[in-house]
C-alpha cells in the first residue's frame, strides 16, 4: 500500500484548484501544475512535452525546470534537438504498454536495473544531466499525445507507489488535462486528409489531384464533412477546423 498522507491529499487538491484559475492549456498552467506536483512527490526536474507526429515525428518540450546547472540542462536540450529518444531503453516498453486514458509508470515498471544502468543512454546522458529515477505520465488530449516526466537527482532514492498514486490522483482531480475529443478527432482518416487540405487553401479540384481521386469523390467527402461536423458552409467548416487546431 502507498503511504499517501492527509497532507499530500490536501496539497494535491489545492494544486488542482490553483491550476483551474490559469488559462486552460497554457504554458503557465502546465508549468504551475508540474512544479506543484514535483514538490509534492519530491522530484527535482520536471519536463512537459507534446509529441509532433511529423513527419518526422519528434518530441517538443513545452516546460522544463529544476536542472542543477546550465550544463545539465544543455545535455537535455541537445538530446531533444538531436532527437535521440530511441536510445532510451524505457521508451520501447513504454510505447507497448500505453493504453487509452492516462498511463503512468515508474522507471522500474519499464526496464530492469541491469538493463537501465548498462545502457549508453543512462551512462552518457542521464548521468551527465544529473537525473535518474523518473515517473512518466502520458495521455491523449484533443487527439495529441502529451506527457510529463518528473526526475530525481542521480543517486537519489527511486520513486515508489506513493508518488505514482499521487500522480494518478492529480489526473483524476484535474479534468482540464483531459478535454473531450473534438468532432474532428473522430473523423475517418480520409476525411481528415481532405479537411487538412481544405485548411491549406486547396480547392476540391486541387485536392482531387493531390490525392489522385476524382473531383466527384472529393465533393462527396466535403459534403460528408458538412454532415458529420454540423456545418452549412465552407467558411463554417474551416473556422471549426482552425479552432480545433490553430497551428
């Protein structure tokens, strides 16, 4: 059993209330949430990332803090810039064990001590960055994979059941982390493709050429988009698409 205390629960509820007062989905909201959660679970370094599916796929850091010095942070930034993520021995088991909803893991859930400390990733990167034990937590938000990680210093004790329980409780008390999917997220792949090309300014004829389909077929797809998304004009359709994905 985890040894979560009454003080832990109070601190968690207070943190959740505070985050609700910040602009939803903003960097400030994420940073406040992760800094507060790191204090509660006893982590030094916090990192919040989005995953850009690409191509090529890449990790995009949104928030990172708590490094012992600029040299340690530079190691992390170089790792992100060079996209060395596949060298991390915990990521392959992490990807196979992710499930719908929230997935939270300690390092020992994913990889043994032997494999972890014998890996070049740990000995050449994490040790230089001064971090070791971690908790990963990932989920889908509006069709995009998001995750945060909290790390303890190199040589510190590992995270345990208490910390994982607190992270799970934070997710439960923070519905802003998990907005319901937009109607666009539920579209079939082909309709998403057509909608994406419409938002780039292509005409139906140009989309037909791009996808090597007939103009009649593309017109039928556009009509299907209108029905499924409940809009009556091309302008409404594009406005809805841009609200769902401002980028």
